[in-house]
C-alpha cells in the first residue's frame, strides 16, 4: 500500500466526548463521529483532557487504558506545563487522555468567565496535540478541532513562534458547533502563549481591539464545517454570525455544512434497554407502555391528551421564553408537557414555578437524567424545539426515531431535518418561521389537530420513524473532505 492509499489519519482535538466528558451535543457528536469514521477506514482518534470524572468513567465502562511512557511538555507564559498521557480504547476508538489535575480541574469544562488562568488549559490542550507524534509514534495527517477552545490549535500552527515550523506537516479542519461562543480575550493572553505579532491583524485574531479565538482559528484553518448545511448560511447573516458574518461571508471556498447524525445503537426504540418496552413502526404497542410509565413518573392519570416534551439545555438559544409563554396560553386544555434539562437559573425557576402552577399538566426535571430523557422521547407524542438558532440539534432527530413528532422553528439544522407535514405527504413534523410565541402556538395547534385524526397522525409517525439520520451520509462527506485536503484539492 503506498502512502496515498493508506487510511487518512485524523486526530480530533476536543474538550467533550461522550460518555467520558459531556456538557451538550458536542459531546454526543464526538462520541459517535470518530467511531463511525473508523468504519469508513479513516484512522480517527481523539485527544481529550482528563477532566474530573473522566477516569472514573473509563473504569466504570471497563475501557482498556494504559499510561504511555513519556509525558508531554508545553511552554506557556514562560513556564513549562506537563501532562501524563494515557491511551484508552473507547468503543473501538483510540483516545489519548491528557492528565494534569491542576489545569483540568473544572468539572463543568467551560469556565464561567474567560481569564488568563481559565483559558490556559485550552491553550495547553491545543499545543499538546503537536507533541502527540513524539510520545505515541502515531502522526496524524489532519487535526480536526471542534469549537473555540481548540481553535487555538490552527492559530498556533500559523502564528506560534515555534509551532509554525510544523505548518506544512498538517491540515486543519475546524468544525463550528455553536457560533455564539467565540473565545474573545485580551491580546496579551495570546502573546504569553508564544503567538507572534502577525496574528494581531484584521486578517488574524484581531476583533474590536480584542483577540477572537474562533475568528483567528477559522482564518488559519484549511477547511471549516458547520454541523448542518443551513447553519453554514446562517452564520453569514447578521443574526446568526454573532459579529463574524462578514468574516465567514468571505470564506465561501473553504466553508461547508455537514449534517450531524445520531447513533442508532443508542437512540432506537427497537433496542433501547433504558425504556420500559421496545417498539418499532410496525408494532407500536411498546410506545403505549412507555407513555404509561411517563404519565406515572409525572404523577398523572392518563387523560389521552398529547404529551409534548422538551429535552435540552434551558438557555436562550433553545427558545425557552417563547416555549413557556406558549405553554401558559395553550396547555391546560390542549396538551401536557414535560421538560428535562438544566441551564440558566431564571429558566430553571420558571420551570419549577410552572410545575407548581400546573401540577396536572406540567412536569419538569432540572438536571440531566439519561434514563428519564430516553423515557421522555419514547413516552411523548411531540418534541418541541422553538430554537432562536440551532446549529444542528439532536433532540428532533432522536424524537423522530422514537415516533415523537417534532414541532420546530425552521432555523439551522432544524430546517434541514424536519419537513412540514401540512405542505408535504412525506412531512415529518411542524415547522414555523418567525421567532414568536404566537407562531409557535399556531404550529402546536396544527400538530394537535393532526393528533386528533388518528389516520393522519399514524401516517406522520410512519414518516418520522422511517427517516434516516445515521452517520453514514455525514461520514462520507467528512471522508471526502479529508481526502481532498490530503491530496491538495478540496472537494468543490
Ligand atoms: C451544539 C449546538 C447543537 C448541535 C451540537 C452538536 O450543542 O447547539 O445545535 O447539535 O452542538 O453539533
């Protein structure tokens, strides 16, 4: 085999990977994508810090894990920081775990505020990636970095006083999972990591006299992807670009959108061990069992009304304000609702208050409970996602797999994955456009009208359950992108 036919070697550098470290959808994607790519003969591996709880998770799951003989050292701010490296095998994926208990001590992964001390761990992780070949004897062709914390890697490869010498050895792909977080910091921070003066220009990290890590990282990367095709356009608009729409508008040649998938080993009602009864489109009796359990969990009697579920972070992005305004006007007579998730204290309080105000039709669990999330998908009729913006969204895809019909705002990945049922026989949900409680209410009304007509509803559920959002298609696109980069020609 000559080197051109050898599998392309990709090191994913990330701060989240399910099940080891997860705060949101990014963790799910990193738990599934490298695994799926390995089936496509890509030698995909992961570099992840040992945040609190990671080693316990490795042990609990019985993953093989051993320490490598050599440590990694990185100079930052005139000091040398070191980390021990472990190699774990997580569901068939080699994962390099970087252990430095002082730097990676935040169980929440992302800091509350950005300071020299709180961003330093991400700089260390990004630059440690360059040392991987020396301690492992495995040298990637491509670094695939995810979101702003590791967008420091392409910045360093282009502008770091030492690491820029490695520039021609690697290609870098940056995937943007959420444009709302960009890592805007004081320029002195980057200087203290060894980033040279050339970086601080309009064609680099400079951003209103500050340094914008996502911007600089994007400029310095060879290819940029967003997690859905529509979102690659959304970020070029003033509403979706969070100040960088002009920058991304100028990058058309290297920017593309590749839709996330879901892992049907985890998210299929046919083989889900976490739900009370299994079912499929051909026999839905198990779904009735799941509904029964969900209703019991909420301390309700079943009154036959549709149950809407929200599973996700209680943050502004997810449209929580219009969701609660709509429920307040709609709920007691038309439907019941459950919400599972945590997030901004004001939204958490709102959910608790609703549960007290409407004990017979609203139930919430503040926090994350995996088993309950599975039950909510399986036992509910509708999944509501009225997001203000949504790079991809996983909840609507999971809902469809469990025959829970999505009611979504047509933005980003929601627009790419849900087809409006009233406009099409092969529709899979209900889509509205304007961000308002009124529009959401109208879409909910349409969903509930369909629910009352059993034939229409069954046809709709058949459509949702037969949609295929496996990683298969996305991995083909990533493989094409990696191979295009390696051969020096990006796919058009
Ligand atoms: C972020 C986005 C979400 C996306 C996920 C995985 O959490 O908000 O839309 O599905 O990343 O890419």
